[in-house]
C-alpha cells in the first residue's frame, strides 16, 4: 500500500554524533546519552564531516566554537549535504543569539552549557523521535502518487496515512489530552510539511500566526479562527505533491502552484470546508486577475483573502537562500501598493496596521 508507514524501528537506537573540541563536554554528553543512543564523536569540523559521510547519523550535537570552523557554518554544511540529519546546537549563555540564529537556519534546538542532564536527554530523545517520524514520511512523499491523485484513491490513501500516523504516534504522546482548539491533524500536517522542506513548515506557521492576528482583530467566531489557523498553515499543501521547488521561493504563479490539487488533498484528509477554501482560493486577486477562477472582490471568501495578504507579506520578509529578505516597513509598503489590485483594500489597511503595531522579529 503506497501510503503505509515503514516497519517500526523504535527498537533500534538512534545514532548521535557529538562534535566538540573539548574532552570534558564530549565525555559529559556521552555519559548522558549512551543509554539511549549509539555514540560517535568528532573533535573538529573536518573530522565531523568525514564521520557524517561514512555513517548513518540521526542526530548531531554541535558546539558553536570549533577550532577549524564556526559551528554555525558547519550547521549550514551539514544541512546542505544531509538535510534529514537533525542538529542540536550546544552553546554558552554568551552566544545565545547565535544559537537562535542557528535555529532559523535549520537547527532543531539548542542546549546550554553547563548541561542539565534531564533536559539534554529529553531534547535529544524528542528530536530523534521527530527524525524517526519524518524518516517514515519522506519515502511516502517521494513515492506515493495516490495522495495527490484522483479520487477515490486519494481519499483512501489519506485515510490510511492518517490512521497509520495516529496509531504509530499515540503511545507515549500527549495527543490524548490535546487541546480541543487544535485539530488532531496538525501534528501530521506539520511533520509532512517539514519532511518535504522545513521552509514550507516555517512559512505555513508564520502565515498562520499573521492570519490569526487579523482574525482576532476582526473578532471572527472561534470555529472560523480555527479553520483560518489551520488553513493558513496548509495553504501551500499542493507543494507536497510537486517536485517543482520554484514555488517555495515565493513565486505565486499558475505554473508552480496547483491549488486544486491542494484542495483535493485537504478534503481527503478531512480538513474543514473553510480550510479547504483557503487552500483553493488564496491565489485569487481583488481585481479578478488571480487564479484558478479569477474571482473578484468579495467573491473570494474572507479567510482566503486574509491568507493571500499574509502569505505575500511572508514571501517578502522571510529569509531565503537566493534572495535578501525585505525589512518589515518596505514589505508593508509593497503590500499597500497592491491594495485594490491584488488585495482587499480594507483588509490590507488592517493587516499593515497590525504589523506596524507588533512587527515580527527578524
Ligand atoms: Fe505560500
């Protein structure tokens, strides 16, 4: 069955590579992690890259200061060559900002020296478990055509994937006590987006956050706010299905986006009708020149209009490998210039006011 998850591998210990030039932290990390992980160590970046190329490594703990390379540069190299390996930065208080920057560049978390043993073990285990979940999803995304294919195979494939994921991750997880305000699909959706490309998850999460700020200000009913938060998170769901990576770079054209496919996937996985509409219609424009239907003005539903603005703003302000991010003020000016053409003028005014009141951290 194309969407079935691979056999359980929880009985196998994950492998961690500890990269640190000092013997004492290497020994401390080894001591704390050795019961739950296979341990490999490296004293510098050169040795670390050799180990990574020769062994199956799941997790790296990476000291920010190395003799032959900065930890943040080595992080970039690791993520470029081995995107699936999870990296936890190790740092002292003085370099906290650098560690935060590393998270924006793909690190899964950071640990502060001196180590708190239980915290270190908890973060390492959680990160290794996430990697295992993503490793189960990656081959499905690479090989399944049914998940974004025609009905009825699409719905069957999603039902199977949702059920497999739920049963596999139920044990030991807090999902049973999950808040009623959060869809039970959010963990799976988040993992799928991250398994495809962590930028997709980050983009969706920020667009969801910006959209929620607008919804709060409009005092939308709770059910609509929930659909908006979820629909904004998955608005680019179609990109799970395509090999074309241009769309990840913010090009919202008809060649790179297939909102009809995204909407079909959303329906098949059981999203609300409002969330599916967001996926289907957030590329429409106020003046009727958008796609896929060329809907004009308020014919595009409110929630999709909000997401259209929020995602355009994030495309302008998010850091991208090939393009410098615009400062918030400049991005808002660009959004305002498109009020009445691309965007609903009233919503644009509200969105820009909210963003100027509480600008996002860059
Ligand atoms: Fe988007």
